C-alpha cells in the first residue's frame, strides 16, 4: 500500500505546544485527517496552507478522526466539514462535548466550578480561572453530525484500515487509532511531558486508574516494541515501552510525594497539596495541578490509604 503520513503542526496561543494534525493518504483511499486545531481564522488558514504544501486541498478531506474532545484537537472539525463535507468521528464518551460544544459551554463551566470547589481552590482563584476558561468558548464549534465510534471498531476508508482503541484517562472518550504498526495516540501518550489526568475532563471521575490501565493496554498490543507512535503533541517515535514505564514511575513517585506531604498529620485539600508539590500556580495551571492531585487522592482513598476528615480535606488513615 502506497501510504503516506504527513505531520502538520498547528500552533495556538493558549496551550503550551502546537497540536499535531496527521494527514493519511494513499492512492486507493480518500484523504483522512487525524485531529484538527483550535477554531480560529489563523489556524484554519494555516491548515489550508499546510495541506496545500502536501498537494492536498481542504475540499478533498473526506474523513476527520478525533482522538478526543479537547478544542486544540477538535476545534476546526466543523469548519473542515462545512467546506469539504467530511465525516467527523469521535468516541461516544466524548461525543456530547464535540457535537454540542457551544450548547454545552454553560454546563461544562458549571461542572468545572463544582470540580474546583471539590479540589479546594479558593473562590478568588476560581474567578480568575473562570475568566481564563471563558476565552475557550470561541475556540471550538459544535459538530452535531459527528459519528460515534467505540472500542474495537474498525474504520475502513478505501484501503486504509484503522482500529479504534478506547484509552480513557486524559478524557473519558480518548481513543488511539491503530493503522498497521502506527499508533495515533492523541494526548494519551506524549513524548516529553505527561498528559494531564484529572483536570482535563470533569464529566466523569476515576481518571488516573483508567489512564494507567489504558497505558497498560498499549504495552499489551502485539509487537508493542515495533509500534510507531504519532502523538497529539511533539515528534513521533518508535517503541512506546520505555516512555510508558517512565510515566508509570512518574505517577508512583507523585503518589509517594503526596503521602509524604500528608504524613505530618494535617488534613489538606487537593489545591493545598498541589501548592506544596508545584509551588505557586497561575491561570490554567491551578486547574491542572489541583485536578491532577485530586486524581491521585481518589486512588489513595479507594485503596483505603487516606480518608476525608471533612468533605474534600484528605488525611492519612491511621
Ligand atoms: Zn487533550
Ligand atoms: Zn492536546
């Protein structure tokens, strides 16, 4: 099969690193895009220009596959669909937040507000984070016709055949797409920093346990050592095993540090622990830090190692 994969990088001013968009082409198949970019004029025209460099026009895009619902991956799906008629696919657990992105904005803001209170973020900080989050409202658009996909499904476009692997954790509907020995991993598996777990989806809970189980699934794929990983951010690489081992270690170490912080006997909120772990947090990082700590606290509580001495204040179990 004469398959070509092109990596297109779409920067944005809101998150740390540019999003990778992958264009999959073969002579026997319609062009397939994996992920998009935030919904701004700049990123849309950049995508158009970048596709042209690969002799592809936006109008040719027949399929858009989304690894998850976040706006830096899903934002442009609607604009692409409007121009080309592309069919957009997303996992059923992330479907609502993609299909009804604009309609859901209020509700998701409310869920974040409740989560930030659960995490012990002070009200004045919640207001600041709220201002920051409100800027995201215009960076995505609803895709009501998006098609729901599920684990184990095989998507066939001409001779291109992608297997859907549901990998919840970073978001509940996060998926990887397996094409032969190429794995399009979205934010589930990144080369340099660990993807946030806990703060990036407030529609469900128990993210850390799910995330680690989903990483284990990648390790257990046949010929895992030969897999080429195409991540949502950063450069592709081969053999995910050392990176996954490192991520596991990172999370175990963080759990240990949290237990150590709690060992002086004080009952603390996720936010207070996050400040001890990461120092002073600003803007979105307050959310990411506290949410991630909370995800660890959920696991420790389910293991019976800590308990809530009062709602949302955690202490070692004695
Ligand atoms: Zn993400
Ligand atoms: Zn991302």
